[in-house]
C-alpha cells in the first residue's frame, strides 16, 4: 500500500489542524504589525505636510488613535500566535517525541521585536504634532505619558533580549543534539503552501519600508505615492493567503 493511501496515525490530522490555526494566527499578527506601522507612518507624513494648524490637527488625532489601537492589537494578536505555536510544539512532542526544528524562530521573534520598536518610536513622536497644532497643554500631557511608556519599553526590551538570547541558544543546542522532527507526511499543509503568499508579504514589507524611509526623510515622495504605498501595504497584507 502506498504511503499516501495509508490511514494517518492517531493525532496526525489534529496536528495538521493545529498547524493551520497557528499559521492563521501568525498571519493576523503580521497583518496587524504591518498595518499599524504603515498607518502611523502615513498619518505622520501627511501631518508634516499639512499647510495649516487646522489641517494638521485631524492628522495628529488620527496618529494618536492608530497608536493607541495598535498597542493592544499587537499584544493580543501576537499572544494568540505564540499560544497556538506552543500548542503545536507540545502536541508534536507528544506524538513524535520531537517538534519541528524551529531554527527560524529566533529570527522571526527578533523581526517582530524590531516591528514593536519601530511602532513605539513612531508613537513617541505623536506629542510633537499636537504641539505644532498649538495644543500645548495636551502635548505636554502626552509627552509625560510617552516618557513613562519609554521607560517601560526600554525595560521590556532588555528583558526580551535576555529571554531571546537564552531561547536562541536553547534552539541551537537542541538542533545540534537531534536531527529534527521526523515530519508528518499526512499533514496536508506541509509543503503545499502557495508561493504567492511570500511575494505578497515581500510587497507589503517593501511598501512599509518605503513609508518609513519617507517618514525618516530619506526621500520625499509625492502625496499620491504615499497613498499608493499605504494601499499596497494594506492590500498585500490582507489578501495574503497562507
């Protein structure tokens, strides 16, 4: 009997479903991260180009609203992603006595941490836009809140680096000790993901990087180009189907 005609072992279909749920959670977390950075950068770019205080104020409010919504959205989506990924690894160990190697996990976590850092850096500039809109009292209150958030963020960043280094060394040690997961030939998602997803994620990353470059004044695109880049970042992320 061919391998593909054999009945899957107990738990194999469950693991396939868990992996699919983890991929969905990962996609949601990455969409939230890329959309948050793209929207923040766009709102601040347009606020910089506002001709009057009256035009700058709505964009400053939009920037603050996006930043306030981005923090819980990123935390929730990434927590769900991590919880589902841990569940997959736990079930793989129960069934196969080994989980997938996870060699790319440290790089993924470091990339997500960099996304957090960029989001926070953009958010810390929000008080300046209210100050330029002549709302000095509110800008001062926001500055105080940003300073408190920056202290918490730096402490969290140090703790993350320590945890990340320990986890990366653990993954490296496990990879050297074993040959990795025996695999799951009954998993319909393994090796069958559409290649178009990688191209779309690359397009979203390029669009977000271009917006960040414009926000850092590395180049000065036209307003229409800014809107086009924002649309590309959002569309490429949302329509990605892994």
